[in-house]
């Protein structure tokens, strides 16, 4: 009968733990990221609308 390879088992367990922690970190980043990215497009839209309105007022003068 073969001896169990404890080093291999330990390394596999460490890799699983590391993978799980990385996935958790990614979920936290994704959870925090959408509100910030949603604000930026709104601000750029507001600015572009303002420019468009200004250009419309300049035309008839």
C-alpha cells in the first residue's frame, strides 16, 4: 500500500483556500465598483446636455 502524500494534500488545500479568498475579493470589488461607475456616465451626460443647450442658445443670436 502506498503512503499518503501529505505535502500534496496540504498544497491542494492551500490552493483551494487561496482561490476562494481571491473570488471573495473579486466579489467585494464588483460590489463596490458599480455605484462609482454609474455616477460617472451620469455626470458626463449632464455635461454634454449642458453643452448642447448652450450651443442651441448661441445659434439664434
